[in-house]
C-alpha cells in the first residue's frame, strides 16, 4: 500500500531547532549542545511520519529523543510535528542511521535504540539492504549504555525470525523480551502509523526488546 501524501508544512513554522543536518549532529558528538541538557538520549532509526517521536517525547519529558530518517521530506514533516506540539526534547535528522551510529555516536552513549517496521526489502537478493544487518546491530550494541535496550518491531515474520537468529548468534545483547500487545486507547495510541495500519487490519505485529548486559 503506498504512503499517503504528507500534509503541507506551514511556511511560518520555525524548524531551525528541531530539524538538523547530519553535520550538526557531529562529529564531534555533543548532544548536550543539541538539547541544552544532559538527559538520557534515545535514538529512533527510520521515523516515518514521526508518531513515535511525538508520543515518546511527551511520555518521557526527562529523556531526549533523536530521530533519523533517510527520506528528507518525512524527516522534515516529523520535525514539524514536534514543533507544533511544543516538544523541545526531540530533534530530527535527515540522513542515514547506519552511518550516524558508525561514524558519530561514541561507545555507551544511548539509553535506547528504536527500530519500528523497517523496510523488509522483500527479494532475497536485496536482504543485504535491510537496516538490521550484522554491522548495524554491532554498532547498536557498542553505542548502548550497559543496561540500555534495543526495541525492534515488524509486521514481517520472516524478517523478525532472521533478526532474532542473528542477534542470538553474533550480537552481544540479551533477550528477546517480548512486550505484550495492549489495546489502543485512542486513534493515535500506537508506536507508529505502520503499527496502527497493521493492527486495524487485524494482522500480527512481532515485537522484541534486547538489553545490553550490565
């Protein structure tokens, strides 16, 4: 199913604090300069329309959230959502999450990494393009603080199973913990728009959480 067109962003909306270039994030790595504080930092890779970023920033005001989305217009749209809601603990970056982890984020820097409904790249010859590959997962393990967590959800059972097998075989993370599905309390009470669409269609969502050993 194709994505719906994004609503236009009002020209008078000031995105300068919330919509960042990769160069503004680093190197050098200095999240306190981006947020103005040293609160724990969580990273979402592949934010789509920014529903998780918006709800998480509201639910955890004493945590900072950095979202990175490779599609420029979706990253900008997500930043505008944060601005409209007055959420100063969220920032969006238009860029490559794998490159950000590999080249910018230091060891033990992140409270959590979130990857929700990544592109499955259905054809077997394209599986190497999946974000949850061995290199990316090793970078997640490196950049999480001890006790930090990786949250991975998908609606593709095969992707879920292969990722769990890869982590069990090669990645120094413990798990999986299996969060239970709960009933939504309102129309946007979902982690992402993909979760909302999948659950309203009556299809399963495969959820997992992994922890970095203390």
